[in-house]
């Protein structure tokens, strides 16, 4: 199953991410559960956490070459902030 690509990601307080998808949906993803897992321990550093960026193509986000999350993870486990869908979807067609 395909998931919409990520347009923008922003690190927020309390180790959460605000993720905007190309279809206009905005979700908040809580990273705190990940901080206990070995691959994600670096994210405990708030300055490092804030360096998150959208990967090329919008199929995920990353902090470095070793720490990343797929768009499906963010879509499925993120909590919707809005349900408004962008009227002009042509901006996210590949």
C-alpha cells in the first residue's frame, strides 16, 4: 500500500514532529517511544533532534545516514491535526 509523500517536517517540543504530507494532511508523530531503542538514542540530544529533514522524494525523513523513518511509519502512527486535503494535488505528482 502506498502512502502520500512528505512535503515538510518540523521538530517540535517534547520530541514530537509535525509532518505535512503533499495531500494537505498534517500529522504529529511522537518520537519519545523511539528514544529508548538503541538506533535512535542520538535523538535524545535535542539539538540533534531538531536537525530532521525530509529525504529526497519525500519518502521518509532522516537525521543522518543511520537514523530515519519511512513515510508509512509517520502516516500510520502519526495523529492527524487536520483532515483537509489539498484541492490541487498536481503539486505532488511525480
